[in-house]
């Protein structure tokens, strides 16, 4: 069963992983600029992927998302629209 978002506002997990995807390269650039740590681009890309994926995994669903998912499941079981 595919989960479809009921609105255009992303779930909390999506917001958190997107924000982590912005913060991670910014932190890498700051380390390179101010601390003199030379981080290769591919290592930085792996780090951004790992940080944003781990954040999406760790952040729990918001109560609104759980309710929407339960409502959709109940409609499918009941055969309603």
C-alpha cells in the first residue's frame, strides 16, 4: 500500500531530512573555510547522504501523519472513498 500525502505540506521527517541535507554541506564548507580541514568532495557527498538519511530514519512521524495514515487504511478496509 502506497502512502500518499494528503496535502502539499511535507511530513516532519521530510522537513528534517531536507534541513539536515542543507546543514551538512554547510558545516563541511565551514570546516574547510575556517578550520582548514580539507574534505574531499566525494567524502562530503557521502556524509550528506548519511546524515540526511539517518535524520529521516530517526525523526518520528508527527501525530497528524499517523492519523492520516490510519484514516486511509480504515477507508481501504471499509471500501469507502
